[in-house]
């Protein structure tokens, strides 16, 4: 699988994971979708403001697993994006340098 397809696959899986988390927190904790999305972003980005915290035991257990997998997925996602942008930029610069050498 080439890098472009890996990035698209990672974005898709990451968004599905985040959307699933939004619905899960909305159902488990009774939060609205915006609050659920906010909590997920703050958790996955490892910011952890603490203004929203799960109150139910199920929500706490879900958060343990969600944060464990979510943080790992976020790091993988951002590393792939960085690799893709670096490779794309490097290839463009290499192509420009090659064209200068040919002329």
C-alpha cells in the first residue's frame, strides 16, 4: 500500500473512531455531541483540561480504552501526515533541483 492510500485509510479510520466516540459519550454520559467531540479532542490530543470528566463507571472504563487507543491512533495519524507532507515536499524539491541540473 503506497503512502497516499495509507494516509487516506488512516484519516478514514481515525474519523470513524472519533465519530464512534462522540456517539458513545453522548449515549453513556448524556453529553451533547459538541461536548462529546470537545472531550474527545482534548483527550486524544493529551491536553486534558478537566472541565469534562466521565461521571459513570461505564464512562470511566470506556475512557480508559478510548484514550489508550485514541492517543495511539492520533500519533500514528499525525506521523503519517507528517511523513506524507515531508515526502511530497522533498520530491518536489528534488524534482526542481534535477530540472536545474538538466538545464
